[in-house]
């Protein structure tokens, strides 16, 4: 008989007691399921960009060391929850077993292929073997298993695109979906990190929603990322600058917007220290959406106060209604972007 579980997974928490699985230091990753859990045979992990960047730097980009760090992390914590960034990632795999309390109440049956839409930082995970490491796209092929709780969200993998491509998009699905909600016609929108995975998806939505009366700006540190945005035609102004250099960013955005500054700034970078660039680029009364998991919200709050900026700052919630469908639709609408993503991730 299957054991009874909490919908939020608290029955899996080992330490400290009394907390939810995400903030917990260690959770139980034994793969015998409770009555309200879903067991999945995992094929691939998409590690959060901030987390994988930190792991790669710590490993000096040595693949054997990356493998060891990932295996040690999961063995220690029962989940892929990088203590240095606080973030995880997501997985794709095939449903093996469904707890009896969920059977007939969800749209899954054993054999369905799904992507998790909740963070690996709260997901019980067991890795039997790391099959391959793709450093350039933050993905790891594995043999292993994971547990989804009753409250966990997921998406069935689409039939019209490769798994690795869908995984890359669904990993950042919250960003373009939130962009679609936040951008208004005529807005001036800056995407910091616009040449990256989430940034490119956000630029597409920003251009579509701001319309011909709006202005979309993309900021990236590298010439290659800037050229990528230019070739795709996703921004009205492309700024090459270091997002950690706040005054440099301020000057560039002032010039591009004729001093108006931005109604909305979307921060998609994977490195720390970019909070003040986002704040200074935003007009008084404007909005900043911090999708980056490298954000220090203490630095953002105190930094805005310190420069007297009255801005609304939104925590980058990885979930918003219909975010999976919205994000996949971006690639269906923009064939050139889909081609680029296929080359990079599939």
C-alpha cells in the first residue's frame, strides 16, 4: 500500500524539519512513490543558467569535474539545488508510475513523455549515471528518476519539435510569458541579456506587444550576441555593454531613448551584480522584471532606495498561467528564431 503524502511534498523533507522542499537543505530521494506522487524516468536535465555557469567556473570547465560536482550535489541534498546560486533547473522524461490518489485525476498515463515545470531545487532526484554533458547549452543527459508532487506542474512534450529544443524553451517559459503580460503598446522595453535563451524569447514578445509605436532595446556584453539579435530583427536598438557597469548602461540607455528611459526593464542575465543597471535604466514609475536567478533582491531593494528611484520590482516567478504554451508558440511564430534555437539546443 502506498504511503500518504502532502500535496506540497513536505513528507520528503529530511532537514530542516517544518519547511517546504525548495528551501530544505536535504530531501528524501528514494524512488518508492507516495499515493500522490508521479515517478518519472529522467533522460535529460536542463540546469538553470546561473547554476550551471557557477558549476562550470568552479570546475574550470573540466567535464569530469562537472560530472562529479553534479553527482555529489544530488547525493548530498537529494535534489539538484546549487547552494551557491539557490537555483536548480528542470527535466524531461517518461512517466513510469502514478500514485493511486492521482490516477484518473490528471491528464497523464504511464508512458507519457513530459517536461517538469517546477525547479529541480525542490524535486527529489536520483542519478544512476551521467551519460553526457553539454556545457554550451547547460544540459546533462542522464539515466535516473525523479518525483513530481501533486502540486507540481508539467507539460507534455510537443510533437512538432525535438525534445532538447522543447526543454530549452520550457526551462525559461516564465520569462516570455511574463513579458507578454507586462508589455503595453508604445512601451520602451529593455531586455538585459537579450542575446541569451530567455532574452531572445522575451525580445520576440516585447516587439510583438510594444508594436510599431514602442521601442525595444537589447543589451549584451558580446559582439556575437548583439549580432544574433540584429540578424533576427528583434530589437530597435542594440547596445553592447557590460551589465555590471551601471553608469555605462545608464549613459547608453539615456542616449537610445533620448532621456526618456525605459517603461519596462527585463533582466535575464546569469551573473550577479546587474541590479543597478536595471534600476538606472528604468524611468520613475516604471517596472523591472528580474527573471535572473543571479539577482540579489537585497541589492535591488536597497539600491533603488539609494538612488531615489520609485520603480516597481517584480520577482521572476518561473510560472504564470499558460506559460508553456506561450513560450512554445514563440518558436512557432518566429521560424528564424526556431532555426537558431534548433542549431543551438536540439
